[in-house]
């Protein structure tokens, strides 16, 4: 999949990163143009604005729809910026492409729906070769943390013949109270990068954070993890925005944040980094050895339980073990949640191995 950074050299900021910015929603011609001019002044050359807005509940601002595409065309003409918007079905995609939108993205609710993605992909397949070569299609992660579904949506788009494809990581829906509106679960986009190394991935700290004070640190984290760019919501008067007002930044504030971000160079990889990586490799090997030893003991316990007609899972013992290890991990500066995940994965494999023994005749 093509590298977006090569496709848009003019979009490179000093930090060497693709930056797309603009309001959550296109609300009026004046609001759109004012935001675009102010963002252009901050050195940003890709403008985003939602024309069709998927709302969780009825009654909210659902976007202006097709007429707002004219405002994006005006932004393009007047400022020379590239323009981007979200599409959720074939009609949206058609209207956006026909009005000259440069970049379309498939939103998180839509990429969770293979029928909708396929309909959009079928429309993209009908474009002329020249249109296919020009258009950029970005696929946001589905709202649910399902990497295969995300990859499936990318494959459907790829199948249309469009080649300028990228992914957007915007975090994942969850139940209950969290620091983030959509917790990032970084290991999912990192695994996506491992599975499709050439795919550019852009981070959307606005929808991950849900609040403006977290956007700067999330953006830096994304750059530190080698994301290829950022898409950030920006509005000239965030408090009056018709959608996502808590997370939008004024263009000047965004400009300031972008200047403070540091893009660390991969090329700076020095000898000492190589040595540290060797240490990590050795430690991983030791971990593997230890885990295999632990499984051997677990299988011995399984044989004992079988001989004595005991159940494989003893919840009391497991809870006790979990509690103690989680506390110990926290004393060692690791998160309790991390240790819980590690232990439950180890426990699951021990149980699987013991069950193999106890169910054997
Ligand atoms: C958006 O970008 O404004 C948007 C609705 O995003 P998401 O699909 O990530 O919720
Ligand atoms: Mn939004």
C-alpha cells in the first residue's frame, strides 16, 4: 500500500509528519472557511470536516450533508488545501468524489459493518483509473477492538483498485468510566503495522481523548510509536461547536502543540540501542524457557488432580495467586492490569494443558 507521506510532500510539517486538521463538523460556510484559513496559517495543508455525522442517539446535529461539500470545494479553491471528509455509504462516497474531495475516510461505526464497507468499495471499483490513482481512502478502526475486522475493511477497499490507502487509529468504544473517551489499546494498531508494514497509520488523538487537555501528550505518544501522521479536530470557537466541543482545539493552540511535538529519528539507532535490543532478545528467550518450565509443572499438577479426582480449575487458589502477583507487580512499577492480563493468559494455557491430561483416558 502506498506511502501517504510520499503522496503528499506538501503536507509535511516541520516534524515530517502528515497532519490533517479541521472541525468535527462542517456547520456553516463561514465556520468552515474561517477554520481553513486559520489552519492554513498554522502550516496545515490537509483540511478535515465531517459532512455526515453519525450520532449515537437521535436528536443531535447530524451534519449538513451534501450541500456542505460545496464549502469544502471552496476551501480547496481558495486555500489550496487538500480536503477530507467521512463517508458512511455509497451515496456519501459518490457525492464526495464528484465534488472533488481529495481524501475520504470510512468512520469507525461504518468500518465495523462489512456490508457498508463493501458497498463503498464497489462504488470505488467503478471509478476511472485516473480517479482511483488520485483518491486517498483512509479506514478508521472499527469501534470494537477487532483487528481482523479492521484489516477486512482495508482489504475490501484494496480490492476496489484504489491504492492510496491508510488507516486511522481513533481508539475503541468501551463501557464505564475511563480517562479516555475511546481507550487507545495501542497494541492493536502496533499489530496492524506488523501485519501490513507498508500501511501508513494516522492517529486521531481527538477521538481517543474526548477532551482537549490530553491531545498534546497523546500526539507525542503516537509519534513516539512511529505513527505516520495525526488527524486533529480544530474549531475557531470550540465551546460553540455543534459536535465534539470538548475535544476541539483552536487553530492557534493546535499550531502551538504541533511545534512542541518531537519526531524522533529511527536513523538515530546507535550501537547502544543494538546492545539493549540484544538484552531484550535474551530476556525474551529466558521468559519463554521459564514459561515452558511452568507449563511442565502445571501438567504434573494436572496428573495429580486426575489421580485424585480433583477439578482442574480451583477459583479460590487462582484469585489468591492473581491478587498477590498484581500487588507485587505494582510495587515493581508495572500496571496491575498488565499483570492481570499476563497471568490470565498463562492460567488459560495451564488449564488447557491440564484439561488435555484429565480428559485423556
Ligand atoms: C470524526 O472523525 O468526526 C468521527 C465521527 O470519527 P469516528 O468515526 O472516529 O467516531
Ligand atoms: Mn468528531
